């Protein structure tokens, strides 16, 4: 890996930010114009006078969309790389301690030094990440271990664990919340009742009593929980510089969200004010391209990490409607590829000409609509996407719900687009499944696609075009308590919410835990 580490998306439930992580010598701040000759520096100690290592010290200029974070070394010292001359807000954070706050003005020729003393706090639950919440949940008994697994598999795809566990409710409250979650989407809205997603989710409904009993015990009004925060960074790990870029919603250019997760004391934020970015890719010039599948108007956007400037682009569907985009990728010559959420196709954006090109699906229906997911590009420049299977409706009298099961006539699978000819090739999966999420290309140009609802990974052989399937399930090797209810549910219901629910042994669902 290069010294400038891979860019990653920071969305612990909708924090609209991207972050570049690099070693101090390679920080984007070192390339800033009008940089201060004396960056902010100082020490961080605890109330007992001991130096604190691995404490996050962040700076953000007033009304700017860029935040820079460094970490204290073994002596508690921190130092920022050169930054633009401006007025900054400083935030010092460590889990278990009251945050340190100050303001600083950076200007050429002036030395700025600020020391901080952090005071421990008794209740630091709101500072916990989703990973730390999961680690803190009890699992000493087989029943607790099972309930914790059910919570992770069924309640941790649409939101981070901190979203729910930072709150307390009694049995009545948790019952109401779990019931609402039966028909709530990952965007927070209730699905229409006449759709596949609009019916109560069979797994959440069937596991409701177990989930409510566990939640009301571990996060009830009078419950106690031993929090288990992760250790702070030490040694060389503290020598990084993290630069975050806030991305405004597409319909609110320039709007900066305050509760975006940067201030840990505010708890895990909701994404409904700010969600805009779904995925991203870095092009050959170092620009960051991102997709927007939620906000109006913007389809894709470009971030210049050197300045923080964001440029929005709108792609129109065949009916003239702004296109929503789930995934985005870049090919070997710098073209930007993305899934067209309105027409169900794969389309292209040329950064040099700033023009879109539409690649319509075959009119004969030989390739199903909805090609996309997390797309891949092979060594020949072919663009790959996954396509979900079709569902047919059925009714379960025991739970009293309508549900959908896979239609063998349209099992889903992988799709390849040849950009030179505009030809799509559909590689049908052998086992039908409604949910397909992502696809990736290996060094031999084989296309691997995920099928989280049935715990499978499929692969298209690049030489023969044959499709193989690999099962991830291993019920006999699972250490969590299984019941007859699990077997009954698994034999009848296929999770259909992008692996948001499933039995306790579900690997694909748990592998997508949004721990935030």
C-alpha cells in the first residue's frame, strides 16, 4: 500500500464525509496554499497529569468543509502539518473523557501552542462506536449469546448499533420499536404495503419476543452494562493524519451538518439530515468521484481533495428524470462508470468532456433491469454488475404475512457490458436468489458476486463463462444456540432486504454489520 492510504467512506449511519488517511509527511495539508509556518501543537494529559497517547485532536476552519485530525504520541504531544491561515475550532477527544475544546487562529510567522487536560467522565456510552457497543453486550450464557447474534444479524444492516443502544426503553418501548422495524426500510421510511418490502419482515416478526426481552434487559431503564471501549492507538499508528471532507446533500449545496458524528459526545447521528454519498472511487488524477442515491438532482459528484471543492453532475434518465446512483467506478483510461438507478442500466461519464453516455439494456428483455451494485471493471475494460432475482408472492398463515420467494425463471446473477459494442451479457446464477449486492473482479478477470440472502458467493469463470456458487453457511460449526424456530424460518423465508435479516448462522448478513 502506498504511503497515502486508501480513501474510505465514513458513514456510521449517514455521516456525510469522506476521509483520506495518510502519514504525516503526505498529508493534504502540506500542499495547502497560504499555509501557516507554525502549525498548532501541544500536549494532552489526563487529570492526574499523565501523558495521553492516541488522543484525537481535530481542527476545522470556520464555515469550511475540511477537518484535519492528528493523534498524540507516547509523550502526549501532537503537531499539525501546515494548514491554511484561518480561524479554527479545535476538538480533542478520547473515549471515556470529557472533550477538550478551544479556538485557534493560524497565521504566518506566529507560533500556536495549546495544551489540554482531559477529565474522565462516568457515563461515556454516547462516545462508543458500533463495534464497542457489540463488544459490551453480555454473552456469558447460551441464551445471551444467541440473542446478541440475533440482534447483530437482524438489527444492524440499516443502521449502526449505536443508533439504538445509546437509548434506553422498557419492554413497551422496545416492543413498539421492533414492531416498527418490521416494515421500515434502510432509508427510514415505511415501504408501501403492496411491494415485496412492504410486508412485515418474517425474521424480525418471529424473533421479536427474543429481541425485546434482551434489549429491555441490557438497555432498559434500570439496566447496567460494562462498556468495553477499544484501546487507543499507540506507537507508529499515531503518526497518521486524517483529513475529512463533508459532502453537502445534493439539493442543499454548501450546507454543513453539525451532528455528523465528528463530536463523539453527541452519540451516533441519524443520516436523515445529511445522507448524500453512497460509494466513491479515486480517478487517475486523484479526484474523488462519489455516487448519490438519495438526494434530488445530483447523480454523481467530484471532490478535489486538495481544496475540498465539490462539483455536482446530474444525469437524466430516458424519461428525463434525474438518475440516482448506487455505485461508481473508474476504468483504465479514466472514464467514470455507474449504475443508472432509473433505467436499470450501466452508464458512463467522461470527465474530460463532462458528458454522459447511456448504454440501454436490450429491448427484448434478455437482460433483467437493475444492473449495478458495487461494480467491477476487468482488465479488458468490460464493466460488470450484478442483477437481483425476481420474487413471487406467497402467504404464510402462521405469521399472517405475505412474503416473497425466488422465482427460478429469473434467478439473478452477473452482467457484463462491453463498452466498445454496447452489448450486455447475462450470466444466470444456478440457484435463484432475490438479493445480489456487490461484484468484484480478480486478477484472472473472474467476476465474483455476493448473494447475501442465501449465504452464497457466485463466480463467473472468465475463460468459459461458467457460473459456480460457494456456500458460506456452516450451521454445524456455529457455536450459537439454534432452535426449531430457526430451522422453520430458514426452510421457508429467504431474507430479501439486502441481507438485513436472517437466522443466527447467517454469514452474509453478519458480514455486513454496520458497526459504525
